[in-house]
């Protein structure tokens, strides 16, 4: 199961470090969000959603392969 955060990042050709720089987080933090080691705060989800032009709530939904 992939989440939308990983899919969007890869589709846009961004590394975890690249995304982190855009939102003021480090690579490890982005990795933790993607593997759900750390819960994605709403404030961060809104920043990411703005970058990808998606609804921030969709970042919390699981995507079936």
C-alpha cells in the first residue's frame, strides 16, 4: 500500500530531501511521515498540499495498489 505523499513526491521528481527543503523539514522527518513512523501534522500536510495542489486531507488517505 502506498500513500499519496510518496506517490506525489515521486511523480514530481522530488527526493525526500527536496521536499523537506520546500517545507522546512529534514529528509529523515519526511521519511518518517512516509513510513508513518511519525504522524503528519495538519500544518505540514497543508504546506505539502499547497506544493502539489491537492486537498490536504487526501494525504491522510491510504491508496490501494
